[in-house]
């Protein structure tokens, strides 16, 4: 009994399983990896809070308790959870959509609360399969578009000009161009030099892992920029300002119930991005260790992390690829690294807030621009187009949708495109007339190979599940083939590619049986998969297709039916 309870606890709370197995050398490796990751996490946390339009310190609070909770519930050893650029810009868009009167920190907390609750509910209902709602081309196009939005939004800090909210990228560029003479040249110089500095230092080693200089580059830039502002006396350069270690949540005013309802769609979209993004990163890193992640448990872990961020008075959190890669390459062995990272971030919050307040906003903007530039992958659109015009078009549409309709509009467009593409492909399955390759028992398409066929037998292979969306096109194709072959007396459906038959397809099969019987054609089934056979046995379809038969292979079907045809010809009197 105790073993069963322990097993259930380990499945729901993975830390119960792996923590007792941690060895001293593993703990030291996690401690070292956390110390290295802290160098990246602190400036990133401050910067991404700025992207969301929140006080910079909120980013540090989002880097502590969420990481600890993910460490307890998550199944990935390497995923590092915290504020990310994509989620930050989605938070900014959501808060802008609620209008004035909503405290930004309170709005972010509401989004984190609802996102966490949605993710936990999805995990309890085991809806991990919803990760497939966003195809890879759509996700790539969305990420590229969001990166452009983030980069153009940060131009306000480089230019030193206040921008109206809700502007699209081309509107921001036009707005700044019309006010070129009013630009703050001090911030512009710091920002441009900061970008050049980061691009110069943030190279990679031959193995493709971030070099030590890449990890230190953001901190080095902040130190140099802060010293330059103080020494040269650049008084017009906006700074982060005074940072208090006091949690901003203590001073926030919770919004009304109407604001909660207004933010719910945004929270649902954030939940989808958090899950898809985090699981893809976790699976990528797990495959390098020959491990696996549980998508349903990841939903619960990410939900707990976001609820923890809400309790901390912070914005929604996501799995970060850059942080996770630094964590991985620094030698982290387990999620203890995330727990140590939270402690180091807390120490930085308590000890170095006076220093953090003197950071130039233009330098943080440079860090954000360089960090998100790597998300732009426009070359993949023509590459995808050459492979699949539908996928290429969906990737381009998601990219342009973000630029034209905003981050949330682009994401909704991406999800709709993914679903519509799936329905289109399902509704247009590959249905091939097949024949036997010479001197073999293999069956291939008559349009692609030189194969043997029989005038009285038509073999049709369906390479898709038979469902309501495609049963019409499948039956229409079979009807056209039967019209071409007037001598056919046996129709063999080769179902090697069919893993599921829904009720609509079952009824269509029953109706086709009656119709073809009147035309002198008998339906047979071949290569029916076990799960499909189990479902069909619960119905009367086998009795209805009789004298049609069920054959284990297409070869068995042709052998039996050709022999039967020969016997019939022998019985016909001369």
C-alpha cells in the first residue's frame, strides 16, 4: 500500500522521486549552473518586465517562486521557467486592451492567476494533446512576428521618446521618423553601441553552445553603460530608477470583475503559448539526455509556476530557451539548479537594488533587441513553402497577422490556420488505386509503379483515418473509379493506413455496401488494424457486407478473389 502511495506521489510530485537520489557531485553541479544562470536571469528579468510595461523589479519576482514550484512538479530536468519576451509582449497587449484604470501590476497578476488555473485544469483533464493546436510553421511565423513587435517597441527607449500605446511596428517607425530631430542622441548612442557590443561578444563555440563571453555579455554591458553614464554625466539618459525590494503586489489595487472577464481570452492565449513553447523546449533538451517529459504533468507544473508568479505579484511565466540552454550547458543535473537560482535571484534583489536602479533603460533595450533577434526566422518561410505551400502560407500569414493585427490577433489567426489546415488535409486524404508489384506480394499505386491489376477486382488504399470530414471525398473517388472500370465485381478497401473509423464513416460504409450490391459489386476489407477491427465487431457491419470478406492482407484478398472468379468461369456452361 505504501509503495502505491509513494508511486502516485512521485507521479504527481516528481521531486519526491529525484531529490532523494541526488548525490553530492550533482548538487555541486546544480549550484554552479545556478550561479552562472543568475548572471543572465537578473538583467533578463528586469528587461522583460519593461517589455510588459511593468516595474522592472516585477521580473525578478517572476524568477523566484515560479522556478521553485516548477522544480517540484515538472518532469524536465533542464527547463528554466521565468519571464520571457513573447509572454511579456502578450501581457503588454492584453493590458493595453483593457484600457485605462487597471493597475498594470494587478492586471499582470490577474493574467498569471487565470493562466495558471487554465493550465492546471488542462493538466487534470489530461489535455496535453492540445499542444498540437499550433503547428511548427505557424509557431515559427508567430514567434518571428512577435520578435519584430518587441524590437520595434524597444525603439522608444533607444530614441528616448514616449510613444502612444497600441501602435503597430510600421506606425512606430513612422512616428519616430517624423520626430527625428527630437531624438535623444545620448540614449541612441548608448543603445546602438550596446547592440554592437552584444553582437560582437555573443558568439558561439564550434559545438553551437553559448560561450562564456555570451553569458557575461549582458552584465558587462550594463556595468559599462552605468559607469559611462556616471562618468560622462549623461543626464538625459533615462535610468531604471529607484527599485525597492518591497513586493509591488502589496501596493496594487485589484481590478473589477469586469476586467477579469475582459482579460480571460488573453489568459487563455497566454496559456496556450506557455504550454506549447515550454513543452517543445523541454522535449528538445530531454532528447539530448535520452529522457522524456510528460505533457500532462507539464501542464500542472506550468500552472503551478504561474500561480506562484501570481502569489509573488508578478506576470505570467514561460519556459525560456536561452535560460534553459545556459542551464543545460553549465552542467545542471536536476531542477535543484532552479531552486538555487531562485535563492541567488532573491539575494540579488535584497543586496543590489541600489545598483540595479542606476541601469540605463537604453542598455536594457539593447539586451532585449539582441535577445529576441534570434527568434526571427524569415528564411524558414520560403523553405517551408517549397516543401508545402499550405504550411508556407500559414507561416507567412501568422507572421503578417502579428504585424497587422497585433500579437493576440496573430496568435488567434495562427490557431485557426492550424485547425483549418488539419481539417483540409483530413478532408483531402490520399486515396490510391493499387496493384501488385511483379514477382512480389507488395502493393503500390498504379499511378506511380508498373503493377499487376485484375479486371474484376479494384483495390483502393485509404491513407487516412475515415471520419466525417473525408468520407464524402473517399466515396466520390471510389465511385469515379468504378465508372471507369465497368468489369469490376469486387471492391477491396485496403485499410493499412486507417487507424480510426468514426460513426459517420461507418454509416457511409453501410450505405455504400447496399448501393454497390445493387450494381453487382461486393465490398471486401483488407489489412484492418486491430483497434479498428475491435470497434467494427461491436456493430453489424460484417453481417451487412456479406458475402464480402475480411482479409488479412491485400495479397490474400487477390488470391482468394481471383480463384473464386476462376471457379465461376469454370461453372459457366459453354
